[in-house]
C-alpha cells in the first residue's frame, strides 16, 4: 500500500499528525494530520455557533486524513447550513479519484452559504490511498464559522485497522465497531467500551402542556433509579431535507435528584414543523467517566401544522379536492391580548414553481374556497379543510403540477413561537380534460362532440345536448325547408331558467272571425323564463352584429353560439371539461369515443362509419326519434315543466377564490366565475350587447319575459297564442348514393370544395373536418337547389377554425390590449386568432385583432352588408288585438335593417289621404324594428303603416292594420271592412275599452262598473280588511333584535287611496312607529327602555276616496323586556292575563288592588297602567289602582301590568259605568 509505511505520531496543539518514514512512497508528505472530530458528520445540525467547528487555524497547506465515526472522507454533495457541526460547511465539488497512486489530483471545494451552495471555491489536492483518501487542505476565512464536512461513504467501505494507529494514536476512544449491547463508550464505538454506569429500567414519556402564556414540553422518566444516579436528558428536533431526516440536538439537561426535564417554548422557536423527542441516559454522580448508559427514547411529538395529504389530484372535469391540515400545538395569546382578537392566520397561494412566491400573469389553474385559514384558541384542534378546484380553461394544455405554498406566519397577538413558521408546500396535479364542440348547422347536419357527423331531416323539438350534473340542456326546433329540415329555434335551460331564440314559422291560434290571417310568422323572437328574483349566476345572453348572431353563456363556462342565416340557424355548443362522460342527446356522449355517439335515450347505441341521414338509415332515425321532446317537456312554452334527475341546483352559491401573492402581499379574488376561464366566451361577452339585464320575477309561477328593455316590450301573449307549425311524420329527402368520384364531377361539389378550402386558409381545420364540411355543403346545395346554402358550411368552417386554434395553448400570447365598447382590458389571446375573420371580412375591410374594420360603404360584423342597402320584404301583422298584444308597438319584419335613428314609421287612418303621423322607429335587429303607434288605445281603428328612410330616398307602405280590443269588442272583418259590437260587462269610454273593475287612469277613485254605466266611470267604493299575522301579539325576546309586528291587507287596493289612523296607549306614545307599507301595516318598536313594558294600540283603515272607515282593530299588545333585565331574563320571559269587571257609578272614585291569579308577594314588583282615552287611572307601588269614573254612563277598559323578575302579569279591567240611583 502506498500510504502504509511505518510512521510515528506526535501532537501539535489540538492537532495530531503522523511523521512518515523515509521509506514511505509518500515521503514528499512530511506530516499527515488526522481529522478526528466526530462532530464533522453531515447530520450533526447545530442551532448556535457557540461550539461550532472552525478550520481557520488548521495547518495551512498541510495534508489531512479524516478518520472518525463521523466520516472518512469529505462529502461530495451540498450539505445544508448549520450541518457538519459548523455554520458554513465545505464540500467537494466533484467525485473522488478511483485510481490509486502517488500523484495528487486537483479538485475544487465549495463553501455553502445562504441560498448558494458554492458561494466561494478554491483548489484542493486529493490522493487515493487504496481505501481512504488524504487531502491537502487550506485554512478557511475568519468571517463566520466554516469547516470541512465528513461523511461515511455510501458503499460503506470500512477503514483498515492499522496496528500503527492503534498503538500510537491515543486521540479518540472508538473507531467503527459498535459496543456490545450491555456496554457503551463515549461515542458508542470500540475501543473504550464499559459497563460502569447505572442500568436504566423504565419508560420515557413526552407530553406537552399550555402554561400561559407559553408552551412547555415535559420529558419524564417513569421507572426506579438509584439515589446515586444522575439522569441526563437530551432534547432533539428532527427536520427533513431532500427526503433525508436530520436529528438536531436542542439542549442537554443534567437532572440531579429529579426525573423530569422541561423544554421551554423558546428552545423550539423557528423549529415548528419538526418532531420533538427526548432521550434519557444515566451516569453515576461520583464517577469521573464520561461514559453514560445507552439512551431510552420517547415517542416523537410533531409540533406544528400537520398536513394529512402532501400530494393530491384534481381534474378539470369537475369535483373538489380537499387538503386537510391540523395544528398540534395550541394558539396561546399574549398576556395583553383578548381571546376574541387572538388568532393565527395561515395564508396560501398557488404557484407553478415550488417554494417561490411571485405574481403570475398566467391565468390561475387552481381556485379555492378561501385563501386563508384562521386558528384560534378554541378551534386549533380542529381539522381544517382547503377545498381545491381545477379551473376549466377550455384549452388542451396538458397536465400541470401546481404547488400550494404557505406564507410564513407572522403574528403580534400570539406567542412568538409561531413567527416565521413555514408550512411545507402541497403538490397538486391538475389533470387536463379537453373541451369539445357540437354543431347543428345547415339542414341540419349534426357533428357530435366526438366528431361523428350525420343528418336528421326531421321536423320537431329535439334534445341537442344535456348535462344532468350541471342541470343544463339545449333544445332545438327544426322545420321543413325545401327537401330537408332546418334549425329555426334554440332554447337553453340552466336550472329552472330558460332563454329562447326563435325564428320558426308559427300560426296564430286565435283567428279573427271572417279574416284571412297569415299562414305563418317567422319573426326573430327572443324571450326568457325565470324562477326566483334573478337568473342563475353566470347565465347571460348577448346579441352580436345587430341580431345576426347570439351567444348564450352558462355558469360552467360553456356557451351556445347561434348564427342567423336567412331561413335557418347555425348552432354550436362549446362544451366544458365538466361535460366529459356526462353529456347526452343528439350531440352524443362526450368521452373521446365516436362509436357510441349514436346512443338512444335508452343508452343503447349504434355504430355508423359514414355520414348518414335519418331518411336513409332506420337505426339512425330511431336514435333521433328517441331524443324528440314530448310536448309537456317543451322549453318553448309559456310554462315549462322541468324533468331533472339531479335535485340540487348548481353554481347558485358556489364561490371560489384565486390566491396569489404580489410583492409579498396576498391578492385574493373571490367570485363564482373564478373556476371558469374561457377566453373565447369572455371575448364574445366583451364584444356583444347583453340583452337580459332587465328581466324581473313576477311571482312564483313561471312567466315569459321579453329580453329587451321593459319600455320596448311588445306583449308575448301573441307569441304563446301562436302555434309551432310542424309535421312529426315528415322525413326529408335523401340524396342518391354516389361515389366520391361521381360527386366530384358535379358543379355543386366543386363549388363547395372551393368555398370550404378557401375559408380554411390558416390550416386550422383538420382534413377529416374539411372532408365532412364539403360533404354537408354538397348535400345542402343539392337538396335546396341553391348555392346560397353553402354559407352554412362556410360559417361552420370558421367556427371549427376558431375552436381548434383557441384550444392550442402553445399559440397564446399575453398582454394584448382589447378595446371593447365599455373598457380596455389586458388579456391573453391567440396570435393566430388575431388575424382570423370570417372570409377575411368578405374582402370589404381589414381584419385586425379578430375584428373587421370595414371599408366605406360596408357595415356589419364581417363587412358583408352594403351601407346603401334598403329594407326589403317588409310586413307586419294585419290584425292587432290589445287584449293579447301591445298594439302601441307594432312589429315590422323585413331584411337589411341597419341600426339608425333615421328610420321613420309613418301612420295614417285608412280613410285619410295624407301621411301625417311620423315617429322614429325603434331598432331591434337587422330583421325587425318597432313602430310606436300614435293612436294610443283608441279602438277600433283601420290604420296604414309605411317605413321611410329619407337619406336613402326610401318610402315603402308596409300594410293595413286593423286594431281593436277583444276585451270589449266582438269584431268581424269582411272585404277589408270591419263590424264591431260591444261585449257585455265592459265599459267603452272615450273610444277606449275597460273591463269591469278597471280604474280610471286619471282618477283612482273611479272605476268601470257596467252595472251602473258602460259609457262613464263610476265612483269607487273600496273595501278591505286587516288580517293580523301569526305573531300579532309579539313578545320581544331581545332588545337588539326587535322584530316588527305585521298586519296584512286581505284585499289590497290597486291604487294608494287608503290611509291609516292609529291610537297608542299613553305609556308608549313615543315608543312605537306605525306605518303603511304597500299591502302591510308595520308596527315597529323604536327603542327599548330600561324597564320592561307593554304597549296597547288601535288601528283604523280609512278610504281616502270616500272618507269612511273600512275597519277598526282594537287593543293589540306589544311586549318588550327592557334593557335592565336583558341578561337575567333573556329567553325566560313568561306572561299571563286574567280578566275582572269593575262596576262603578258616574264620577265615583274606587280603589282596586292588583290581585294575581295566585297569591304572590308584591315585594320588588313594579306596576304600570295601559289605557287609551281620557279615563283617570293610576297605580301605586303596592299595586293599588285608583280609578275615577267619567260623568256619563258607559263602558271602558284598561289594563294593569305587574312586572316581577321575569314574569309579566296582566289584569284586564272591564268597567261598567252606571247612573246614580
């Protein structure tokens, strides 16, 4: 061996070295120093520098060998701070040489500092001595404590036992061999093992106790000990770094004549999150030996916040993950802090990088029920839950690892032990679930979520999409168009709310006798049905491009896009990840498997391999028919019957928060919308006009409401009185089966192929989708005989392109400024989407940031409208009935209306020659305007209507309209003339119609009363009664919660022509507020007095029109406890009442003692008189009532109230006053 020549040892100060003989191959090393400190081991973590190792005084440039149970070589991995018995440990930056030899090899060593494993480095030399290494070391700087770190090699190579070392080196007591079980040495290794110490037989118990205002740990030895024995307690905490556990000594307690060691709170300051344990050893009091018995260890006690799960998974398809944590140590308040203000707030944030805090400009992947947890002296033992939900981001961006990081705790109200405590991170794996698109377009073609394509060609109402878990569904109505069927209406339901977009052809069911009513009516119609006082949060409707397109957005982030195209509607359902494995209907089961898309309502399914139509495939027809909606479950009716399998409502009160840190400050945003991040949906909402803001509830029954401003509403009854025209037996025509080669020869196929491929110029649509789109375009053109129908497939190409690009997260860029009609926002957009506009704005404008900026002379969202175009095909109702419609707003339908205040509606009576009455039209959509009628409710009337646009030199007579009111009139129309007769039970006053009981609009005191006159108004007589609520006699149990007493008018007036008169007993004149609020009379206690009391009051309701009394309500009671006895009696009040009669003569004075229902002392009792009127009554402190009768005979009534403790007793005295005999 090159290093094994005979040597001898010497001591120089605290260092031991070997002098090598001249025969040694390493004779160039004059002295080999031995580093023997056991403390150099890596897991020797110190908590102070009091006894830290410091290599600033080693022999400079000398050669060293590490030889101790602490380690045989310098560690080659970065150790933590305060390890290796020093503050800044030094480690080898590289691997030890494998080759033996006499040539030293140069290496770098690094000094570990705060946040830097190699804060400084220098060169050392290493020599391999066939089993151990020697090092040429250099002194460390005097700044801070720093020493070389040793480790036992991982391959567990043992040092060779060199005789010369054993004989000559007396520098340590043990080497690498453990002592026998009954013996011990100073470090547990041979040589030096002995059994000269007391034997311990017992257990060590570790407990924790709160000793205000601090926390204390106790280490108790439970067993017998000799009086000559000294117990030594060693306290440790354990920490984990890189999955390695380190035992950090805290302090050593030498216990003389005691068996309990105490660890104060300050010893574990900044060590929360560690396991605490203690070991007890023994030695003889008089022994000079440093050898102690083997230790007995206690169980460990975790001190800090225990996390029950450090790794969880959440999925974008829904569900909530739960992170549980619990404190194992109490929250102890500082001595000057009230317990109600004493709390520890644990704040957390989500970051994609572990252990770092920063503000991320990326959208949040995770949201929580809250962003902090509060620990108090009362709840610290509880298990606290952090609810975690994955954000539905509508992008295919893969799984992501997110870390829930906790802020360091800081408190000024609890003990300092908590300060700077860092709870470890929790790893959250967010499992990505793709969103999907289902389409119904053209005549109509269905493309399911999983890309199956088929045609239905049937008329009726069908379930397109449903998710029972989200309580969301979409119905479509299809109607015959040419040889197929087209989408003509869409209804979206969420919970019990419905939004309808309808342009189906309808036929009115109320045909005026003798008239020719139009066979159909396909006006674009919008209405909403609601339950509750508002829509479900997140359900919103937006109009785009002046009514050419609508989007309906749901709480889950999914939305329905509807594009109006002449006679049909293109429909696209953008589903959320929560629809995965949860959808049904014509859109199929969204699960990534297209072969089960044709699933019947019975869950049976048929596999199809090509595009088929219901007319050519019987099984496909069975599938479509299974999703036909029965009439009783239609979403298009005035009253909707829902059939949900899930009973609970979704999203109503679900609140989640984004938790971030910005400049070390918590940034918390809590909103039901935070769990959804759909950039496309957000963009549609930012750029659209919301049209459901003015919808209000009308009782508990479900009614339809128009989605426009209430002032512009036209009555919806005409819509619900019309009938959807359909033939459930209709089956559209199927095309002859041709090969692809044969189709390609046709002009239709070539036209479609050219149109679709030009529209997909960004290569954003798959080859399979393009093939399907060309096929559906070809089918539409062939069935309709018109190339106009290629527009449906062109629009669908555009929608597919947007959807495909929007989901590709690699194409998104940040901080793009978007200017909307209301504000400017910074958002994330897709760089390819920025240059995507439908048909490149039809070559009539420029596409920038997904918006078309039209050239002069063109308008519309995609510059497809010529500004010089005038409305065409104008028509309106030929008959308008005020009973069923708002004939003050006449709907005019046409094409190419443009939003303008220059559109004029001109009216005249049919018999007049001049158009005299001009009013500005109200723009609705590109297909409809509203014309305010100047004729008010004057009926019957034959009027003519024309539309004028002066700047375009446009004048067009629309139609002749017969206006009447079937409430009063029976009318017939023959040969363009009418005959009307007044109905019985109505009033026809000043050419206006009023039903029985209708008020005079200009005088609320007059009504229509045909029994007295059917041509003039009659004076109104109003009758009503007051009905007391169930709590009419109220006992107020707390002055801080003064509930009012309520009286309800049984027959409320329809105008405010009544007034209230009230009379209050003398003792309460300033204590009660009595007022009339709509249909209720409210009695409210204004304030509590110190003493308890009872009020007496009368209510009188009077008719303001006639001045007569409607009803009088006598002597109601109102009790309150008084603030003086609140704490004593709250919740314990009782009261009783008894009646007595007093017979007196006029002007007589009598004395009546208070007599309870049972014998009771009056000591400490108080008395009070309740009366109204002029009677002279008083009571003294003993309960003696003095009553003086009035000078006229009659009857009176008063009450005497006795208060004692928590008991109220009431003596009702009825007085009979008689003449003197």
